[in-house]
C-alpha cells in the first residue's frame, strides 16, 4: 500500500470532508473581507477632493518613504495636496507625521523642507517624529498634539484606513485621497491594504498604545495661534487703509 508522505496535506476524500473544507475556506474569505467592509462603512461620506474638503484648521500628512533623503513620489503627491489646501485657505496648519527611528532616516524633516519649497511657511508646519504607523500617527495627533479635527491626506488605497483609525483615536476626520499611478507601488499598496485592514480592525478594538507616546507638545496650538495673529494683523492693516 502506498503511504502518504508525512506533512503533505491531501484533500479530504469523503463528501462530508469536502463540504467542511469548502465551509472553512468560505469562513476564512468572509473574515478576510469583513475589515474592508468595515472601513467602507465608517468612512462613507468622509472622502473629498482637494477643492471640496471642508475647511479645517489642521491637515495631517502621513509619511510614505524617502528616496535618497527626499520624499518618494507618492509622498510628494501627498505633500502637494497639503500645500494646495494651505494655499487655498482650507487648512491653516500642516502636521507631518512619519518615521525618524534612526539618525539617517528622517521623514518629517524631509516633508517639512518639501512643503516650505512649495510655499507653506515653516511656522505653519508641525513635525511628529514618532508616526511609525497609521494608528500611532492618529493616536499621537490626538493625545500629544491635541488635534480634535483634521483633514487627512494619503493615497486613495490608504485613505479609508487612515480616516477610520483617526476616528477611533478621537480625531474627527475628513480624507483627501490622492490619485495614484497604477504602477508596481500602487499594486503593492493595494495588496498590502488587504492585510492592513485586518490590523486596523484589531487596533480599533483593542486601542493599543503607540510605540512611543511621550509628553504633550504645543506645536499645533502655537502654529494656529501664529496663524490667527497673522490674520488679525492683516485685518488691522486693511482697516487702517480705509
């Protein structure tokens, strides 16, 4: 008699066994799809184009990698959208959140420099150096920087997860999904989101602490105060000219 090789799975031979296998596969598929359905449900009506997003004090831009110390093309597109929102007066302050876990890799400073080159004043940019993932960035925006409402900016394949997690972290959020070229990075990002949606659901349920929390930082409040002072000074100058 031919013996089965140890450790090698074989399909069940009985009809009952095959039915159980099909049910198990279907259950796994349903469980895999549930997080994605949850993301769509909780973000319904919260995604906008740059010209339509409600006016909000703060925009949050999530890191997306550096190429030779400069923002990757995907990150540059996010920053371009943030600069446009600032120029059109839809946001007043930009919070850039990314990875600075080692000295030779600094997403927030690269993001800040890029925004300044795009015309956003340095004093209106706030850096979060411990935004190691989306959940950490959302929790830190609320607990460390005191952000209660924000426009979130990311690629279209990531923005629903960002909005859902920031909502769970206590930040009332609208999302701007930047269109992405359907290149290898887009396909990788889309595939990654299938797994990331599951992690997002776990984060939303258990609400783990970020990798690094630290003390509260007044950077956003100070930047908003400076913006208000500038606006008041402008209004005063307009009045004196009448």
